[in-house]
């Protein structure tokens, strides 16, 4: 391994403390010294960081790089932001624990979100441990959560109902097993099938093992629109009853009806913390969201997994019923832009509004959406406007907020958050509006998420810690991705070390197979009887 001596930079250590001038010496993948006027070894590569910030590698608390990492896809868009750790298996939608039959279903069901990459990915694991091990030696470090949907389907299939007492016990056993195999907690997506069928009782039962291990529930709330406050109260209650830490995923006001609620949202978070619930949130600095296209279908038509959905899409009577219901919602369909949509007999429509495509094809817009889902076999996703910049700014300033990209890494017109989130926070909130201090921003990206996830050796620049290190120019760091070209690379990050090896040097992406599969040290206090 290469030794590095980083000299002359403003060291921001990830704790939130004021920056200081200090050198950093890296050897054998570890930080071995921090101080003034350090001397390197004869083999050391010296990095001149004069005028630049030196800080820990960024931890993306909400990543959808699950399959892109496994497929060894080029991760320049991530590493050029300074992201060195990806927290995957989000929104309850991922791939372990899974029997072979259900793994194939999840592969197809989530193809519009994560891609399949079947020429590059083995798709032959079953346990959480087997999947976690596959991330060793990939581009970035990986932390894995247990996806609620996979656990539910493994025990009770895609049934659209509440779980029985015996099913809850079986799901708890799977949770204990997955946590013992290295997962950092659980994720759920309570607007997505099959997670949406879960009752409060189910969520508490599944989170009790997480509480025992000191882990988190990363929760895509049951509503980000009209019932946002009630959804946050539900999440906090789950934490209170189970003992799990609560991480509110991609928190934002997704509908005009919720604009201006930031102070009430933050008051709920503070009340939850006062009541003993370790609740925090992650956010991205955009007002536009992204989701699989099938999320626009009526809930009943999404039941049963990918085969059942595709059968309904092939049934003309079912199509007519779906289309009528969707038209009755009064949705402004022009807000939805196709981020990912393979070319089909309907044409090539990535980057275009669904209304534009429907008009060109002389189709009802809801029928176009449904036919596109059928033609692409669910391999499509959309971006959609709806958030509030003012609310975002208020919530980013709160002491419980962290940064998570929620980045989708497939499609010709991806949401720019996948390629620009971290530089954008610095550019917009530190440099431009100055509503955040440099040191607290770095803390929100490093030390804070490492603490929430129980990652013992990341997130801080301290002697003995793993050498995930970023060097960037605060005056130059900039997101360049936009809604026309969401994959434009960020600029301003000059060096990125992943476990002591240079994935980015002098601003040029070098490639990386330096990541580790991280298994947080979660202190287990008790086990389920007869588990």
C-alpha cells in the first residue's frame, strides 16, 4: 500500500470542532499521525493541501448503489463527491435475506430502481452475510441494512395483509440472524409494496431486535404530503416502543400542502428526543424527488410482486380500471419526468415529461404510463417536483439532520442528487448562503452518520482510524449535475483516499477496488427466546 503525507491543509476532523492547520500521515490504510510539520517515510507520496480542506470521507446515509457496486460499475460520480461509504438496502427494497425464488422476484421488481446488471452480478446469494461479503473490495465501503420488504416476502410472500403472530415471530428470527451477520439496522418504505401493509405492531416487532443490537430504523415515511406530521409521529412511536434509533429518510415537504411545516417537523423531532427516542433525519439539497414509475399505479395493482403486476398490465380490463382511477386523482402529470426508461416500441422518452410522450403518441397520459411499464417490464423511473427550498434550509440547519443523497445510479437522465448532493451542500449552504458552518457541515456528512450507524473506525480524522480522507477546495467545490444532464461530474474535490488508497488524485478519478464491507459493532443485550 502507498503511504501518504497530507500537508498544509485546514483539518476539519468530523467532530464539529473548529478547523486547524495540521498534517496527516497515512500508512497501511490507517491514519498514523496528525500534527504540525510531520515527516513522511522515504516512500510517502506528499499531497499539498495548502488552501484546501482535509476531512474524513463522506458517508452517504441513503444510497441506492446496491447493484451498481456489485456490478463494478464506474463510481466516479460518487467518489468525485468525496463519498467513501455507501449505506445501502434502503426504503425496505433490497435483496437479502432472500431464497432463490424471491431473489429473482426482487431482481425484476427493483430493476427500475437499481438495474439488473445480470452480465456482471451473480444473483446467487441468500443470506445477509453472503451479500455483505460480496461488497468487499468494491469501489467504496458499504454498510448494509436489512430491507423490511425482503424479510416480509420471505415469511409471508407478497400477501397484502397484516402479519399473524407466528409470522411476526418468524420475521423477528430473520432480523436477529441478519443483524448477527453484520447489518446495521433495518430499512422500510411505508409507501411501497409490500412494506405499506405493515401495521404498527409489525414495525415494532421487527425493530425490537434492532433496538437490542443498538441499530437504526431508516424509515421512508408513510406520507411526505398531507399526513407528514402523523407519519413522523408514527416513526417516533416505533422507536419509543422498540428501542431502535430512528433515521427519517430523505426528509422533505413533498407537496405544497406541507410547505412551511419545517418548524413543526423539527418540534416533533425534539419532542421525540426529549422522550428518549434517538431520532434524526437525512436530507438532500433538492426539491425534486425520484421513484420507480410503478409507484404511480393504484396500490391494489401493485400487489403480488412483479409477475402479478405484469399480468394486470397485460389485461385490458385491468388497464382500463387502473387508468380511470389514476385520471380521477387530479394529478398534475406534467410534473413527472422519465429518468430511466429503456427504448421500446413506444419510442425513446428518457428525459421527457410523461405528458409530452403521451401527446406525441396521441395517448391518454395514464395509459402511456401503464403501457410503458408493461413494455419495459417495470424498468422505468421518474423524477417529480414538489419540495420547498425554505423548509429544506431550515431543516438542514437543525442539529439532528445529516446528508443522504438517495441517488439512483441508472438511466440516461438520473436525478442530479446521485452525482451532486455533497458538493451542492457546500456550494449552496456553506459558501453561498452561509447558513451552515464548514465544520458542522462536515460533521453532518462524517462523524454524525458514523456515530448513528455504530461505525467504529470511520467518520473522524484521528490517529488509528481508517484512512478515508477527502481533500477539497471550499471555493471551488461545485455540483454540475442538473435535470437536463444528471450525470455531470462534480468538481473541486482533489483527493479521495479509500482505506488509504487514492481513488481520486489531483481531481482525476483513478478507479477503486479499495472498499470494505463494514459490519458495525452492535452491542447485543438479549435474544429472542427460542430464536
